[in-house]
C-alpha cells in the first residue's frame, strides 16, 4: 500500500497521546479513537485514523471508532479519507455506538 501523503504528522498536540497502534495489522481490527484524549481534539482523531489506515495491510479493514463529541464522521473525516486515501481505501458507515461514538469501516486495497 502506498503511504498516504499527509500533513497529519505535522500537527503538534498539547498532550502526549499514545499512538493508536505501533504495528502493521495483517488482519481486520478496530482503532479506538474515543479515549478521553480524543474528546476535545478532533485533529487527533483524524491523525490517528489516518495512522490506523496506514498500519492496516492491504486486503484488510480497520474499524475507526470515533468519539461522540465530534458528531457524525461525515462532517470531518470523509473528505480526509477521500483526499488522503485515494484509490487505496473505501469506507462505509457502520453504526452509532450506544455511547454516542461512530464506527466507520475502512477497507484497504
């Protein structure tokens, strides 16, 4: 998979958020983007969503579980997925969680 060119690594965060993952997942998996550090930092959610996709091996998918504070991911994540992922990714909205967060499944080809 091509590495997505992005500015997400250029953004400094006011806190030391743990990376969403530190390895390439050669299976389908879920990225938890609804931890307390994600609540007030939409850019962190976007950055770590892109990192999760980059750490997903082709032929698999990652479920991006986003924080409820940011609302439906269509408003802030879909355009980024389109511009950064290009032809390498396809996504679908799965559901809103009982806690208010949202799940977007991103298939990596």
